[in-house]
C-alpha cells in the first residue's frame, strides 16, 4: 500500500466509529442498506484512482445524478434555455421541498428535486419517451464515470412506488408551463437516473471529470466543455448540499453533491475529484461519515477554495545531464497537486533512459513544500526503476 492510500486508510479508521444517522427510510430498498459500509476514493489529474474501504460495493447514485444531468441539459439546450426553466439560487430548504418561485413556478435550482425534474425534462427531443431520455442520460453519466453504468431495477421500482411527492412536483411544474411534455416521462426518467448503480470509484472519476474542465482523467475523453463544467460547479458550490450548503462551503469549501443512498462527491478544481460512501444520513439527507471524510481531507490538504492555494503550486523544474546521470532540480514551491507535474517528468525520463541510469531529484532548492506533496513524491519513488532517488 503506497503512503497516500495508507493515509486515506487511516482516515477511514478515524471516522469509522461515527455512528450517528441512519439509512434513508422513505425508499424501502435504501432502508435495507448495511449502515456500516464505508468507502473513500480520490483521483488526480493523471488519472490514478486510489480507493479505500468498501470500494467495490455498488449503490445507487440518487441525487448525485443531478449535476451530471444538468451538464447534459446545458450541453443540449444551452444555458439560457435551462435558466428559463430552473433558477440557480440556494433554496435553504430540504431537497424535496416545493421550492417554486412565486408567479413563475420556476424551481430554485437544479439540485433540489423540483429543479432536477425540470432539468431531466429538457433532455432529448420534445416528446422523447422514458427509454429515449434514460438512454441519453445513462450514456452521458457513463462517459463521466469512464465505464458503462446501468439501472438497479429493484431500486427503480421502489422509487417509483413511493414517488408521489415527486409526481406532485411534476404536475405543479406542468401547471406553470415549466414542464411542457409528459409528466410521467419526466418523473419516471428521473427515478431511473437516480437508480443508476455506481461505486465510490465511479463517483471520484465523475468528480474528477468536472475538476479537469470536462475531461475524464482516466479515459482522457472530453465529456463536456469547460464552460459547462464551470457552470455545473458554480451551482454545486452554493446548492449541492441542500439546506446545509452554506455551512458546507464554510467548513469544507468545495463544490459538492450528496445522495440519499449515502454517496457524496466533491471537486477541487484542477486538482482532484473525491468521493465517499456511507449510508448513515443526517437530518439534511447527507452522509454523516461522508461529510466527516471529505471535511478532514479538505482540511489536511488545504483544498478549501478560499485557501491561499500553496497546495497547488507547481515548481520550477530544470533537468541537468551529469555524465550519464540525470539531475532534476526543483525550485520555488511544490504543492500537493504540483507533484503530478514532477511525477510526469520522472515517468518520461524512466521511459527514455537505459535501465539502471542514475536519476536524482534535487528538492533542496524548494522554498516551500506542502507536507502532503512530499508524501506523494516519496510514494512515487517506491515504484520508480532502480537508480531513481530523491535528495531533499
């Protein structure tokens, strides 16, 4: 186990004793979840995914689907059309509130259920049926995850059987002209998008795709444009954690989205996508241990958006040839995510020099180094070829 993975594993051990909250009770299939499941994942710009805990366990994406369906709607319809149907202001209300603007019926934002139903209704051609809309959504979310996703039919059936409040929201939206097509098609598609099966790894990669301007860090494929990614992150920053969004931004400082199955993802733009899973929910419908995990990582790695951001500093880098050896001189500041550039250079050198060539990374000239950056750099040297060493 490399040092970064070990650090994340220790993090899970810290938060595992937290026993507050309980699985969502209003959807029978979710109520049966094992409350002790716990997992965490992180992906960086070079696509390496680190997963600890119950990383292979599948669960339904639920409301974490909302920002990604919003991205699809923005891509297909454009920002102005989307804004005609849904606002972008925090509601300060629970996720299933009847949060419609007086007079217009426009939902407060796309992260609450009413707004998400309105957004789902924008996907596809006018008159698209459930299968057509679901197919477009599954295809896009699969591209975000970097693998094919599919619907858990048992959870879908459970959602549909208990979804009268969401149907009521759909009919209210139609009465105001926000939703112009079939209420059944929009709402049933919404239930199906929420029932997609994912792992914590999938969520981290999806978060990473938003973090890196719409490019999946694992597959390298462009999924959405940088502008769409930016718009989605802007809304997640203020609305993604429902009526806990303001406190979340204060404490954690990252665009995020939660789901009532216990999933939670957060985005450190240009740095990382992170995700957590634990089914125990608080009064806001957010994962108790998921919040604790992401808050701890944000604090220890200085990932808050309003930090000074020395953790993203990229060092000056100069390569010197001394006989047959190579010396990589680092200067300036080295941040946690800045290690990715150094690691990339080292891998290029490893691929181009004869086996056994001495390669020294001289970090003695660095003026400032984030502690986590050194952990990441040392971890890389554990798997580098013979002859590579770090001089601090």
